[in-house]
C-alpha cells in the first residue's frame, strides 16, 4: 500500500505568490502613509478601490434605495407625490429638499453609485490583469524536500532516475497536468506538475463578467429610455417625444432614437372583487390595444395586462395605471360649443377611484371658463358629502365648481393640465353642483353651460427600452458560473523527484492542494501515487516517511547521490 | 523584494490608477455633456439656439404624410410641392401654442399672397376645442387632425420634434430649411420665412 504522509506543520507558504482568492491585495489593513501630493492621491485611490469601501458603498446604495420604495416617486407616480404633499404639508417639503421623491435621480444617490462604479472598476481591472497572469504562470520548481509537503510518498524503482522522471512526466501529462521540467543544463531529476487552472479561469470569468455587468448597466443608462403616456379609450399614441407625458432619455438618447411604434387603446376593462375581504380590490386589468411597429405597418391586436407587457421594436410597454376621464361639452356665453373632450381625472383614492380633475375651456369667449371637479364612480351620500363606495362606475356623478376669468394659458407659460390657476378667475357658483350622465348645468350670469356626457377610461403606460438588460443578465449568469468554477475547482500541484539508489532510484512524490476547502485531495493524491507506481512497474516496499526525510533528495545532496 | 522593485511596482500601480481615473472622468464628462458646436450648414436666427436655419445642401427631405383636416377633408402634403410651407405643430391645450397664436395669424395673412402656405398639425386635441382656438385667434389656414401624433412621428425621423409647439419652414422642394423648436416669435419666424422664400 502507498503511504500518504500528511504532516500538519507545513502551510501553503511554500508558494508565496499565492494570494487568497476573493480578497484583493490592496485590502491590506496596513494604512499607507501619505507622503507627497501623489501619495495622497494614491492613498485616496487605494481607499476608494478597497473591497471594504466597495462593500460600504454597496450597503449605502441599498440603504438609499429604501426611501425609493417607501415614498411615492416623481418618476413613476407623480399623482401620489402630489397626494403625499397634501397629506403631509410640513414633512413633504423637507423630504423634497432631500430629493426623496426622486431618489434615483438625486445627486446624493448618483454620488453613491458613481463612487461604487469607480471603486469596482478600480478594484476589478487590476485584479483581472493579475488573474490573467496567474492563469498563464507555469508551475514552480519542485521544492527540495518533498516529504515536507502536506502529501508525500516515496518508493524505490528499478529504473534510472532520468527514466523514472520521464515516465512520471508522461503519466502526469496524460492526466492533463501542466508540466515544468528542469532548465537545460540542470542535471537534477525532477518534474513539477499543476492542475486546476480552471479555477483561475473561473475567477477571471467572474471578474470579467462583473465588468460586463457594469458596462451593461452603463449602456442601459446611456442608450436606454423610460417614458410615460396617459391615453384615453379611443385615443392613439405614437412613440415620439412630444406625445409622451414624461420622457427620461439616457444620456446619449435623442428623440429620433425612439422606436417608431404606435398604439391605439380600444377598450379598458377593470374587474374588481365584489365580495369577501378583498371587496373592491382589482381582480384583473385588461387593456385591449392595436399596435403597429412602424408608421404605415398593419396594426395588430394585443391584450395589455399587468405583468403582460407588449414587446415592440425592442421597447417594452407596461400597463401601470388607470382611471376615469369624464366627457364634458361646454357652451360659452355666445352659445357656441367650445369644448368637447374626455378629460382625464386623477384618482385621489385608489380603493374607490374617487378622482380629481380640472376642465380648462381656453376657447370660451368672451371670458375663459374653468371647472374644478371630482368624479365619483359609485356615489353614496355620507352626511351630505359625496363619497364613492366602489371603484367601478355605477351611475357615476361629477361634482363641479365653475370659474370664469383668465386661465393664464395665453401668456405661454406652461402649466399643469391637472391644476387650475384661479388667481385671475372668479368663482361662479358658491357651492359645487353635481351632474349625473346626460345632465347639464347652466352657469350664472349667462356665462354658458356644461354637460356631463359620459365617461371613458384611461390607462397610463410605461415605455421602457434598456439595451443593457440582456447583456447584464448574460454577464450575471457568467459571473455566477465563474464563481462556481473558482469555488469547486482546486488548484493542486504534484512534484516528483528521483535520486539514484543502488541499481535503480528512489522516487519521491509530493502533493499540495491550494485552498482545499472542499477536501478530497488526499484521496486524489493517493490514487495518483498508486497509478504512478504501477506506471513505474514497481512493487518495491515504501520508504517510511522519516527515512525519506533524513535522506532528503536534492540537487546538492551528494550523500544520496553517491 | 528589493526596494527598487517595490518602487517600480508602486509607480506602475499609481500610473494605472491615474489612467483609470482619467478614463473614468473622460467617460463621465462625455456622458454628461451633450452636443458641442453648431453642425455644418446650420445657423441660428438672431442667435436664438431654438431657431435654426439650414443651408441648401444641408436640408432634410420631409417624408410624405397625409390625413384629414379638422373639418374632415383629406389633405396630402405632396400637393404643397413648389411652395414654401410653414408647418406648425400645435394644440389648443398648450399655453405656448396659445401665446404664438397671434404671431401665426398675423404672418399667415402677411404672406397670403406670396408663394408661402401655412399648414397646422393639431396634436392631442379634439376638433371642437381646436375650432374654438382657431376662431379665437383668427387663424384660417387648414390644420391636420392628428390626436395620436402620427405626423410628428413621421417627421421626427428627419427633424427631432421634441416639443409642442414646433414650427418648420419647408422649402419648395419639400426640404426642411428652418425650424423653431418652441414658441415662434413674430420677428424670428418672419425672418426665417423671408430668407427661405427669397
């Protein structure tokens, strides 16, 4: 039997060039002493690119994203932000100063991720070069005293030392070990073999993929865009900058980069639970649309639902919201119809869809008219106050307050379509008046008439294009694969030395596994020794470890050489 | 390790870091700054960066488009060939469009006898609201009814229509000779039309 000697006093320090994988070299706890200007810069750079800083920044990024999910965000839901402002009048301005309603665009958030990006790039790029170097390095020279390695074994063979080494080299080469032989002129008989370079390759893959993920995110940020569009049933929408309500382009995106699709909303259906604990909560949303991928192309029907976005022209269209758009007809003082439009109202209560809105009749002559109102989908009188008991529309009612005067629109200063500037207007009706579908209200002073003709529903769509999404996914998978490789594959070295002994030679085999976390190298080594012995065609007895150690074979070991 | 080697390695690390920092800073600067000088063949009217004149040879051909006017009659852009066309994107809901309404009304009557035609594209609007707008400002030239912005989408392939209002001055060969991205003022649009029609 082969004796495998495993002393405990030998550590991996035989291979001083081995760094512990997973820890960057510059994560040394010893702080650099800053010297000149360059020294300060270097010190700062080292601090920034240390793994510790990267982890802290990553943690800060996660921490900073929390308000983004707890508070309503301008980018995704501006209506909720407005509601939050009305509900928390003292707190909201403070939160706004801190950018907490637009976290992902806040300067402090940008600072965190830019620093994190710099830190990761500064950490990963040098490591990538180093790993590429390590993956190419040949195994080191065989140490002189192989019996001091964690695994070693020794036996006698009938072959001369050179031949014994040749046989060992052929055997290890056949086992797909990378070999290193003595340099020309070196008379000693040894061979170094190393296996498990896939570990370095995995580590390299992990780091390269990590860079790939960063680049993909950058590509997404530079070339992608996010946009919102509110559209009423029966309306069409073309994906152009002017028809989008909100457009957040990437840094290198211009309006002509938008995918030239168009969408027509035919009908929107929302179903709600009518009984049980979740009464009033939505059970399904379905927006029936026709879309055409480019101008002039034939339109195709599609059912847009939550979690069932439309993929068109590499952009994705998501259904993100809905509401009611009451249809009004307004006649001005001259008796002319000057307004006929389905006007989107914004839900102030998502449970009952009680919605707020304004009607701006800029074309009314001689005086412009404005209305502030509430749309009540399912009206119920609660102590003289109109409330909605259910989100779907059952005999809906609008309650309006009329104003006459200057809407402030002709001065050219842009204003919100959801707000009425009443500073230059006078209120026509002391109390709000309620209208059911088909009812009209004649305004006092012969100012005209408003009719509530009915209602349509609107949906809000989010259009997103992120060219970095797929590359980021691929890179993330590759990074994981690389990480697994570097965890599962171990780098192990086997050395064989042979010194003349009598007619034959004494062959000593030493083995060392670097980071043998998963164990099992001892078994592999024992098997290798058995097979190598068979290859040497010997069944001579083992040499006890102690004996081998006392006759340590080596280049200058003349005693055993004699 | 000999001290010289350490020094060498450190110097290498520092220069690598410096190169990385410069690349990063450069990339960020590039990413966060847009545009630069004016492209060849383009001049500003009155130094206004929102009013651009394109020299002949630098004018983009406007793709064909057609539709129905607010009054329901069919209209094709192709029939305007041979005339200077002032193409204005507007909506009755849009305050800047309301502020430039008098300008368009005045200039369209000033150039009514020359080889200049005015054409509106009414976006995201209803015919009733649009008619009240036109009557209010005394605008008599036709407008295409384009609630879904199909025309803007077609034209965006050659000129970025990034805001409502946008006004294009198109030469008799159907190429974009001038563009006002935003509110048109009387002096700027007048200068543009007279230069293109000259």
